[in-house]
C-alpha cells in the first residue's frame, strides 16, 4: 500500500511542476504580447496624397452612341421551372 501511495505522490509532484511551468510560460507569453511595444508590425508607409482636383468629363453624354441607347422595357418573369433538380448531376 505504501508503494502505491509514493507513486501517486511522485506523479502528483511532477504534475504540479508541469502545471507551474505552464502557468509561468502563459504569463510570459501574455506579458510579451501585451507589453505595449509593437514588435510584430512592419513600418507602414503613409497613404498616397489625394488628388488635388477631380475632373469629370461629361462629354460622353453628348456622343451618338450614348444617345442611341434605349431603356429596358419590362422584364418578364421566368416561364417554366428554373434549373435542374440536382445541379451537380451529369446531364
């Protein structure tokens, strides 16, 4: 009975040490990550300056091609059943 008790006590001792090491490692990882220094960010270049002036060319509306465009008439609803019952099956 004493041998089993000593084995359990020895196993428990090792588990406590492993738990302590995990807690200390977690603390250091947390401290390193939240220490306030940006170690993992690369230096960023500033965004490009916006253009000084935006010029829109409205002359496109005066072209013959644009004047020939016609609006759509009413779009009719689909007649029949759309698609296949199983779109992944071969034809």
